[in-house]
């Protein structure tokens, strides 16, 4: 059964949506802990997310950005905000669609079904999955997975983007600014140390799979993939 997660702090609206959506055969999970949306998201692994903008602690834009680091599941914003800028920000922060309150439930269902078709259904059947291969290393960007020989590991969205850049640029250098631009749209709000942390996580993931010293730091430029495992075989 396909799962839909609702992140809405007005429980009356959340329960109304849940009851209506369940009639169409979906499993619905309502988020309750607004401090730990990502923990709930990882536990549920929904096929689609309905996300309010005005939420306790952090707004929907923030949570959508966090989700986009790990997942490409469809996100539909539902909000009382009606300004054009709000809809622009929703899309720019990773959303796929926007519904204004008050809404008719049939509109919500139509948009849910539309996004489901695009992501998983009839509109996606002719889509060929992207696969990037370099020797024994295979990256599946849409799955957020990497395979090395007979081992498979899950990745976050950021880790996937970094590895994709390294593979596409190989044997050239993937520049720091290019990586920052790929991972975060607005570089002005990104501490470069954040990129260092993500590179360190990719290095660790490579090591766990059996690829040692596979990322070379090119001082003043960026990072380059090294096919060290082929040297070890030789």
C-alpha cells in the first residue's frame, strides 16, 4: 500500500485529510513530533508528503530542504499563504506542487494522483533510470544507492550528488564551488565546512565498501576521484 505522510500542525485538518485520502486506498501517517520530522520521515519512508508551511520551530521550507538531501519523493505544500512568492519559495525549496487553504479534498486527491503517476505510475513507465558506472562502481542516483562489486549501500541526497559529480568529472577535478552549487542553490548561506563534512561522509562510505583513498583533495581547486581499487587488483 502506498504511504502518504501529512505534516500539518492543525490536527483537525490533518485528520480530515487522512480520512479522505484513506478512502482511496492509501495508508496515511500524520506526523506528531514537529521537532523530529526527519526521524518520522525516515521511519515511514512515504511515497508522497503533504507539508504545511507554518509549523512549530521550523517552517515547511526548512523541512523540505532537509528531505531533499535524502529523498526525491513528491512533496506537495498545503498552506493558507496565498502570495505568489510563497508558491515560488515552495518550488525553489524542493516542493513539487502547492495547494492553498481552504481547499477542496477532490483537488488534493487529484494532485496526489498526478504526482504519484509522475513519480511511480503510467507517466514514469517510459523513463529510463539513470545509472553511472565507473569500473566496479555503480551509482543509482534515483535510488540513492551505490554498488561496489557485490556490496550495496544507501546514500543521502548530498552524498549522492557528491559522488555523481566526482564520477561525471572523472578524471578531472570537481571544483568546490561547483559542488556547493549542486548541493545548495544559495551558496551565500552555506559554510564551506559543511562541504568538508559531506566529503568526509562520502570517504567513510567508500571505505566501508572497500574503496580506500578514493577521493583526492586537490588543494585550492576541489576533489578528484581516484580509481584505487583497480590498482589494488593489478
